[in-house]
C-alpha cells in the first residue's frame, strides 16, 4: 500500500491518509478482509506521528471502511462497498452541481455545457 503525503497541502495529513485508503478500497486495490499496516509501521513509513495515523484509522472506522480489533490490527470491511460507492457519487454530484451553478451564473447554454463536458471527458474509458 503506497500512500503519498503532501506536506505543502492545506488538507490535514490524516485526511490525506483517509482519502487515499478510501480510494484504494473502492478501487479494489485493498480487498475486503485485508489487514492494513499497523499504526506504528505506517507512521514510521510515512515519517509522521502515530497519533496522526491513529486519527485516520479512527475516521475510517467511523465511516465504516475498516474495523479495528484490539491487539490484532485493522481490517477492511466488506459490507459497506455499496455505501462507499454512493459516497463517492455524492461527492461528484456536489462538484458537478457547483459547476452547473457557475454555468448558470455565466448564462451558458446546455449545449455549451455539454460541449465542455465532452471536451473534458475526451476518450476517457470509464470502468463500471
């Protein structure tokens, strides 16, 4: 599992960890029932405080991505894959709604918006 920390980002370190682990779980890179690295080992690998990693793992547990078993480690949960996917969709919908509001503010037509969307999507092949 490779997590990249950006110390120059305005996003807190624990959120960067949560976002990246969440993305890996949803992409199937970390399958259900897989063990995550221990808090100590991940903090050592990332050269950050163990408290920061613990905060990230606690957040992942609250959001239903992982389960922590005292003395054994943290494991990816299987049951919430659909819930996690819905969360991703809601985040994209929010961003798209903001873009539509901006387009309305600038009096862009649906055709202009569709052209922008098609241009940005290009030849992108989305996996279902």
